[in-house]
C-alpha cells in the first residue's frame, strides 16, 4: 500500500526522531505463554489459503495471481495484460488473536507490469487483524486491517522496509494517535530486490504490536481501533460504520499482491496467551 502521501505529510526528520525514541524505549513487559510453532504453508500447495482479488469474487485466484513454486508462495503477474487496479490478498482461512508470525520474503527482480503505480513498485505486505475475505466488497482494493508493509529498493534513494499502514484502522505510537496512513520505520534497512529477508510480527494479548526485520525491532505500536473517517479501505465504509470506533483484537492474516512479484516462504505462527 502507498507510503508516498504519508511521506509528504510528515517531515522526514520528525519521523526519524520519533522512531529513535521508540526504539530506545524498553518494550512493555508482559508475561506471555507461547504455544508451539506451526506452519501455515505446507510448501507445496495453497491449501488453507483464500484469494480475494479486487474486481473478482472471493475464492477466485484470478489469472493464477498466487502460485506455489520452489517451496514459496509467489505473487505472479505472468497471466496479466495490465494491473488495472486489481490489487489482491491471499487470506489464511482462520482468524487469530495474539501470536508471533515469522516468515521469509523477497521481491523478485523481474515480472512487474507497466501500469503498476509508481508507489506500488517493490511494495507488498502482510495484512493482519483483517476483516474476513467474505466481508469484502467485490471491488474493494484493501481489507480493513493493519499492514506490516514490505518495501524493496526502487531507485537510488533509501527506501527502508517495514513501514506500518492502516487501511480502515487507527493506531497509537508512544501513546499518540497516528494520523498518517503509513508510518516509515526509522531504523529498518533498505534491501535490494532478490534478497531473502526474515521478518517477524508479534501481536500481544494486551494489543501491543512489534515488528522485526532480521531480528531487529523496527516498529512498536498499540491500540488498534476501527476508523470511521478512513478513506483508504475503499468500499469498506459500511463494514466500519456498522461496528463503530471499536477496538480490533483479532482478525485474518493475508499476503498482499500489489503489482510487484514477491515470494513468501517459511510462514509459521506461534499463538500467545497472557499468563
């Protein structure tokens, strides 16, 4: 999901300062009980996963957007003529509340589409605490969710991975409500396409969320709440208004197809409970 508008609204130096404060702050202590790690992807098939591509019904893997190759789930545009706003998501079949999710990803160096928006090049993500695929409208581009945004290198300027984006939801960082749609990480690296990256998402029972890249914490936030004023999760306004500005404490996990080929593998989850 796009981060360009957020960059325009928040001065870069202010973002750096905020990020340095957050990463220097000790993580809130919470006594957690962790279950066993288990795989969400068998390395051979899309069993347990549900596609939803904008402009197409839930369950239709349009033009084989999501395929399995060499032990990874690949977002592929080999069957497309144009992107035409057909953003997609591959949902795991069951919702989760509190957990650690770890996975490995890499952006591919070839296979993009000419009409992919500039902001969507080398751009994908993991959506979590998302609405169900069945509750999305046919033309809806993004589910109501929080996005652990994944970014690859695009041009010569730094482009750190692991922003956090919020279609239909608000969050707080250091107790302050975040107004921007996407918030960059201050200490995440810029990673060339073709490089495998290890990522981990930790969603705690108390609602705190941590993101890590290659073992380093790059984001920490909390208070996930539905946003009745959202304008990004197009088509989701009735879904949000029917529920109001309520806390979001569980939901679905989805891999994003946003216009650039990417691969995901080693997708594992460890559910958490408070002791």
